[in-house]
C-alpha cells in the first residue's frame, strides 16, 4: 500500500517565516489562501483587477499584481485556469521568481505537457487536493480535510519535499491523508478520472437514464429525482463505506438489479472506450485539442456548453430545486 502521511508525520515549521503567493483567487485559490492563513502562514494574493481581486480584499488579504506578488514570495502557488497559466507565467511569473524559491501547482497539466518550462534554480512541486475548491474550504472549516497528492518535479534546494508537505498541512490535506505522486501520474489520472468517471462518465450516465425514462413516457420530474437527485444520496453511502456499505443500505431487490444490470450498462465495450480516453491523455492528444480549442477562442466548448444548459434535465431540475430550499445552489 502507498504510504499515506498525516499531520503528525509532517513538520510544518519549514514554511514558518516564508511568504506564500497564491496566484488566482477562484475555486482552489480562495480555499488554499484561507486555509493556509488559518494554519498560521503568511499569504499574499497575486491577481488581476476584477471580481476575484475584490473578493480577496474583502477576505482581508493583500491583493497585488501577479509580478509583484511573485517578487515578494518564497512559494508561488499557481491557481489560474490551466489554459491561461502558460501566458501569465511567461508575462508575469518567470522573470520574477527568486532563486531557491518554489513554484507550485495544484494540477500538473502545464508542466507535464511542457507548456511551462520552469527555470533550473527553483523547486517545483504540486499539491493537488482531490476535491473541488469550495469543499477544500468547507471541510477545513468543519475541522476535516480533503485528501491531497504531492509531487516533486524539481528539487533545487534539497527541501522541495519538506516544503510541499508543509504546504499540504496548511491547506488541510494532511488531515485526510497525503500521498506522494509524480506530475505525470497526477496529470494523467486526474484527466482520466474527470473525463471517464467523475464528470464525463457521470453526466453521460445521468442523461442517458433520464432520456430513456422520459422517451418512454414517464414524467420528467420522476426521472429527475430517480437519475440525478438520488445519485447524491447513493454517492454519500459509497463515500462513507464503499460499494459494500451502499449495497447494505439499498434493498436486496436493488442490489440484485445492480449485479445483473450494471455490467450491461458499463461493459467491455465501455471499458475499451475508457482505454482509448486514457491513451489520448497519455499521448498528449487530449492536451493538444484543449490547448488549440483555447487558441481558437473555444468555439466548440461554447457551442456544447450552450446546448447542454438547454437539456430537458436542466430545465426540470431548475424548477424542482427552486422548490427545495435546503438544496443550496452555489451559483445563485
Ligand atoms: P478558477 O477558474 O476557479 O479560478 C481562476 C482564478 O484565476 C480566478 O481568480 C481568476 O480571476 C484568476 N485569473 C484568471 N486570469 C488571470 C490573469 N490573467 N491574471 C491573474 N489572475 C487571473 O480556477 P480553478 O481554481 O478551478 O483552477 C486552478 C487550478 O487548480 C488549475 O490548475 C486546476 O486544474 C486546479 N484544480 C482545480 C480544482 C477545482 O476544484 N476547481 C481541483 C483540483 C485542482 P478573475 O475573477 O479575475 O477571472
Ligand atoms: Mg482536474
Ligand atoms: Mg429506488
């Protein structure tokens, strides 16, 4: 089994007296910055003028231009959107990094696919919480944490690992467990997971189930509750106790249906598709497509996004969620 590290295994003193620049104040940025500050570290935000800058200032941070924040800092955590990192790095980060400082990421994409080539005289590491930023903050406030991966790409000072581990304590990851990885493994598993299982796989499964029921004439409201709303309750059981716990809680009828029908939905053919997806992540094909899509100002991304937002499951879902005040929509 991989070695899992917890707060008791890690010395966070190596970051005491150091300044950490969190670049970007979005989903991950606000969570890292607030958690690190609550853990006793000295944090400054590097951001452009706009909403995120205002939010950082409202939260009590000093918000500087990116180049200024980098110049002042010993650790520079880049939490910009992946597709913008290379440009901001070239314009505002690269020439302002102090020798012996650390350049850090929460996802290995840009370094692994060589969109950012760090100078030789800095440490380069990643600390990637395995969860959405808003939960990285919420769980921290609740006294818990989201597990994190850490990886070292370049160890100029000889301290890169200690600094990365101290950072993972600061962000709350070490409360749940921290595992060593490489930039390659983090990047490839993260991209595969979000495409095949967590985001792409799950949304395609939900939509296919909803469409099958409504095309057969069942009420959209019933199909929504069955295929989307209830999934959260099932996932909570999986999260708490694995497949066994979920199957313990559902009826034996549901469990029998799980055994005989699940493998007909996700079958050898699906797995062959998953292998293709993994291959395209590994050989850079996916990264190339995403980088080019951004260079073309996202024509395909925007078209698909607009169409997806009009899907009948979204329309009925909006209406039903408005009637459930306990279901909080963070976008509202
Ligand atoms: P977001 O899109 O939520 O936030 C990006 C931030 O960058 C915003 O504050 C934005 O500010 C700022 N920004 C954008 N352009 C610039 C610029 N030119 N100069 C300065 N600031 C800028 O990003 P995420 O938090 O989703 O992603 C950050 C990183 O974390 C990525 O590497 C991602 O892969 C990784 N990650 C994300 C996870 C998540 O939960 N979302 C999970 C694990 C890893 P503005 O408001 O001005 O646009
Ligand atoms: Mg990801
Ligand atoms: Mg049922």
